[in-house]
C-alpha cells in the first residue's frame, strides 16, 4: 500500500462516523487518475479531497474530503476546494456537489465557504442520521436551485442496536466487506 493510501485509510478509520469506507483499490485508481487533491501541514500529510470526473456542462462530485483533526481551522480544506474549483472552472463544469452526514462538524465548513444545501435525505439505519446534499455554482445557473436548511440530526444507533440484538447481521462501522474487499473488516 502506498503512503498516501495508508494515510487516507488512517483518516477514514479515525473519522469513521463522518466518512464512508470505500475500497482501497478504488482510491488507488482515483489517485492514478489525478482525482485526489491533498494538503500538507509542516511537510506532513494533513488531508485529502477525492472528486469525480470533471466534464464540461456537468457538476463535479466530491466523494470524500477530510482534514486531519489536528490541522483543522487552518484553511487547508479551503485550499483543496479552491484547487478543485480551478480544475472545475478550466474543465467547464457547472458546479460542485457533495453529500455530508448531518452529524458531521464539516457542515459548518461547507456552508462557510459558499456551498448551499439542496436537499436532505435519510442516511440509513447504520448510523441513524440524515445526509445533507450540498452544491456550489461554478458557472451561471440556468435556473435557481431551491435551498433547504441542512439537518443537524445527530447519530442515533437505536435502530442499529435493536436489529443487532434481534440477531440481524449488522456491519461494523469500519466495514468495507459490503464492497467485496476481504480481510479489511476490522470488527
């Protein structure tokens, strides 16, 4: 495993309540395809932003973004987003979108840098919270997107624990096994 993949895996585990686990092979491919922007603090890795394809006339999707807890509030996240905005602008993208757990502290960050919430959806029973859908415009929109108030619903493990007690097989919060990667489920 490369150093960057090892670091991203570490950040995913430390921030397991806020980040989804993706197959490490998928992340390796994203790095090869130059779809990961990173930042450093004092010469050490401090965060990453993984995004999808940049295509003219379409939104770019941020799949994951994370800054190490000890390096937050130093404009590192904003620097990575600015880099993505430059790439998206050059590529003719219309905007940038992402999903963020309602329980994540990063909701404040996304709103502070100009992203707006377009809808709120259910986050499922594993963590019992909502998912906020954010967007920011790169080019002038043809129509105005309605905004909604982001959810602040905290993690609620009530249903997850009820089903686990009832004998249902429930994945751990560190599980990648639902993606088919064997041996990476740290129960």
